[in-house]
């Protein structure tokens, strides 16, 4: 179950989650009309009004004016029918129950785990996100890079995606990708070799294994990272859902790296979202004889993307100068008081000098191994801990050793 | 023998050529002190004064002041001794005679064939250039691109250099390079497949075959293009001469394309000259796993070079918009009245509709085949003629056919 929203009781949060789960069944992901209705009325009221077929008249007037401007038609009754027709065949309470039974959870705006960078999507932001996996979404995306590219990748492309993603993950940068064959899969695999959680954002339900050949990969991602989707459980992918999903990869991460892309690749759609969201954009060059690099070269030529040839160069691009220096010196980039209770337990169990293995840390902290692993990934991303040959230890500042209790002000 | 300098008689031009041939024996190519002396006094007077060990006192004073500023010593007597010592073992008249016997020629500033873009080198411009080959230097470089890169090129690099150079040459763009193994050789070979003369600028005498494996290549270049050097006949290449030579490749061409370069490649030296001379700079991307592309990627990352993946993109970079359009429409970029007498004869022999082969054109024009070939290359570069399956024909303007006599205003 999602943790309580700040300022709201547990029951009000539950009402919000149920309403959003229902709305997510009623409209397609990224539905801007729904986004504007929820922004205007709140999710709970929007849900009630749709069920009663009573949209606020000023909202309907505004949508009709907007439609006229955009030279399209807007039929409020038809829209509500389409939404409610879908609701009839869905059950948000069952979604929530089944999701949780399968180890999933719905996070909604206001949750501690909600990544606030999604606000940049404005009325196109997801109504909620279904998560499968043990990592914390907000932490995992705080210092993350989208690594995307062609499904029909070349051996060069998959090699490069794996190497760069492994380097990013080892340096404490999360890798966000789409879980597809080719570059996406290589990026997730590379990231799994490092210490930082990797996040797969799917265009289908988080419980649906698409592509089917990625069952083992998704299992590995759930173990230390996250599978994320704005589609309700069981929803199958469609072409439109892939395109809508791409905005989430761009919005969740600090910047996107296109590893391989033909001139009409879907990865260029993610790149366009990254630019529209004013995120950083990098592209990996390749042989000019490879059609799979032509999209990358065009991005570089048009000065839309920076030419990136290593994970260090990508970190240069997305890193905030002072923050990188702080992490270098062992200073955490996330205040201690926003760490989750489990993460604090794990942090307190990490030794200061000699590293300890995750199993030892889990035992000391009194949590299970997956929790310890995902907390360690989050703590590494946040600059609290570092990997050493023996396992994990606290990061040291330049002059003084970092002490978790000294920064525990909250 | 060089053609007469404008405004000077044949004998005064001969004196200038002899003086410059002598000065080129006395100093190393690119000697800035010599450059300043010749700029101040003229070549003939500079030569006389050095022979008499009598440099102008104001020149010596200026050089001493300059040396003090740069914290180096300047000893005029020592310098003159060094220069005259070298003169003792050289004979400019013999240089000129032997050069011409071997089919070479010395061109000096003021000659019709002198490429005035070398003025951009200021006091670092060559005192003269020894040419071997039948093409016209000024025409060949008027619309030309420097194509440079690693000696130890990869198969990818040589493939790309060949393809792009062939494309440039077919589109009427000359290829200037350094005649070395690797990218240089591939660029010349590709250019030879096209119609436009290619120019090899050597770091040794134009009569010296270095590298020795390029004997056949140099023979082919002489036939339709040019071997160029500022070193007197017989001079062997040194590391310093390679670096000094690089400025000529950059200065002669409209822009330089780096095809493959490691991070400490000599090609980056040529690239730096191109930037210093405000020429265009392109770099070809390649696999990030190839050390031979690392220099190209750095140039692109640092926004010093444009990412270039085809000959069309290089032409976009170096072409002048109006001029390209003029050439597209068949309008020549060089006035008819500056064409050499032989080139005019060849132009008049080119048919308007159906193309004719070079041998036919040579017979009609009453010139030998090499002259016809080099003239056709120059005329193609200047936008007068174009290659068609049957051979060569006049370029047509959009609405009216180009008539050589109608533009013969001079």
C-alpha cells in the first residue's frame, strides 16, 4: 500500500488512490483532457463528476473553446460515455488489491515516493504510476539518465549501451529505459552490473511481460530496481502507448542518451520529449556507414544533442557541478530526514571504514536482502554510501568523516 | 616556366622567382623572420641584403624587440650566417632549370596561378610553391576541401575517406591532402575517381616520393591534379616540415575534414590551423570504441568541428549559399576572362548537349590530353562544364543554356 500523503489522513489518501486507479482505467495514458479535469477538480471530485455524468460547465466551456481553436470537435457527453463505458468493465479496488498481492503498488502525486520532476509534464503528467520492485522510485530517478535506442540494435550499439549503463550505475547514476529488446535491454543489463537501481518504464501493465523474452531481465530489475507503468495491471502495449510512455523516460531522468537510432526511430521521440522538457540530451556517435547511427548524428549535427562517447561525458552533461563535487567529497545530495525508515535502518548498518556485504548489512539492519540492496542503491545514488571491494561503506567527506546521526536533523 | 606577374616584365618576374627560389633554400619553410623580411623589403632586395650580410637596421631592431618580448634571443649575424651557409651549398638557377626539366614549376605570389587565399597566412605564407602536375593550382583550390586523418587508419576510415573524396570530386570540389599513407592516400584515390583535380601538399620536395609506396599514386595525381611543396627539389621530409606543411592544406582549402584522428594525431594540427585561419572544420564520427575516432569526437564535442557524415554535408559546410545555387543552375563561379588561354580553348571544344570524351575534346581544342583533362577539372570546379555518361558537356542554366561566348566579357 502507498504511504500516506503529507497533510492527509490514511483514508483520504486511499480515496485519492482509488479515484486515480479508476481514472487510469477510464482514459488512455497521457489524456490531456483528463489531465486538465483532474488539475481543475482534483482526482476524487473528477471521478465523482464523471460517474454522475456532470462535468463542471465552465470546464466544458473551456474545452469547447480550446477545441474550436484547434479546429477539432469536443462532445462532452460522448467523452463521458467513452470514459464511463470503460469504467463499467473495470474495478479500481480489485486493481489495487491484485496489484498489491503481486508485489506491486500504486504511487500517486503527493506520495513520498512520487518523483516531483513529473510536474514538468503539466497536464500530461501521469495520474499515477504502478510500480513493481523493491527500489524507491523517487530516489532511483533523482540522479538518473535515460538510455534509449533502437530495438534492432547492432552489436556495436548493444555493446556501447551495456558499457555506458554499467559505468553510470557504478558511478551512482540510475539508468531509466523502456525494457525493449536492443538498446533498452542492453542498458538495463549494464545497469544491473552496477550498484544503482535501474528503472524500466513499460508501455503495458507493470505485471505484463512485454517483450516476452525479457522475463528474466524484468525479474532481475524487480529485485534491485523498478518496473514502472502508468497502465493499469494487465493492459497490453499499443503503438500509441509506446509514444506516450516515452515522455515518462524523458521526464523521470535528468537527461537522455540516445545510443543508436535510425532516422525514424522511436528513440528520437524520447529525445524530442527530453528537449521539450529542457532535459539534457546526449547522442552516441557511430560509424557513418550504419543506418542505426544516422539519427544520433543528425541530433549532433543539429546541435540538439551533445556528442557523448563515455559514461563520464554523460555524467558531465547531466551532473550539477556543485552537486557532483559534493558527492565526490562524500556529501549527500538528499537530506537525511527524507530517507524512508527502512533506508535509515540500512544506512545505520553500513560500516564507516571497512566495507560490509549486503547480507551482513541486511542482518544488522533487520531488513530482508532485497530491501537492503535497493536501499544501498538509493543511498549510493544519494551520495551516502560507496562501493568498495569488501562491499559497502559510508562515503567520506574530504576532511571529516560523514556521520549519519550528525545530519539526522529531521 | 611561371607565367608573367601582372604589371611586371618577364625579366623582373624571373628575378623575383630566382630570389624566392634562393630564399627557399636558405630558410626552413614557414620561417616567420624571413617572412617579415620579405614582406618589408620584397624578395629581391631581401635576397641581396642577406648575401651582403646587411639587414636593414630598423628590421633588426624590430626583431630584437620582438625577441625580447617573447623571451628569446635574436642574433642577426648568426641568423644571416645560417642562411648564407645554406645558400653556399645551393643554386636557385639550377633548382629552376632542373625543376622545369622534371615537369615542375615554381609559382610565386603575383603569378596568375598563385592561390591568393594563402595571404591569410600573413608572414607565414610560403615564399613560393613548387608544383608538379598539369592542373592549375588556383583553380584546383578555388572550391576545395582538405581531407586529412591518421596514417594508421582503420578500414572504416579509409573506406569513408575514399567515398567522401570521390563524392566531393564528382560534385566539382577539389580534394587537398598530404599524400601520406592511410586517410590521405585514400582521399586522393577517391578524388581521382571523380572529375576534379586533387592536390597533394608534401612535406618534402615535390620531386621526392615520400612515402615511397605512393609512387603510382603520385604519378596519377600529377597526371590530372597537382603535387605541391614549398620545399625545394630534393629536400627530405622531417617532423617539423610535416607540421609546417599542415598549415598549407588548411589555407589552400575552403574547409578541412578530419576523417580519423587519435587524440594526438597530426591531423588535429591541420584542424587547428583551419580554425586559426577561420576556415570551416568538419569531423567524421566513428565508433566510440575506436581510438582513431577519439580526436574527431573531441572536435565535435568541443563544437570546434561540425559532425559530417557525407560529402553532401561537407559541401553544405564549405559551400557559399548563392554560389552553390549558381553552380546548380550552371552559372560559373569564375569569370570567363580569367581562364587561361588553353582552358578557353578546351571550354570552346566542349559540346553543349551530348557529352564528348576528353580525347575528342583535346583533339578539337588542339591541346594534349593531360592539358584537356586538367582544364576540364578546372572548368568543372568553376561551374562551366559537367560530367555526363558520354563524357563532358557544358553546364546548363535553369532557363537559358550557358553559352561560353556570352560570358566572355573580358
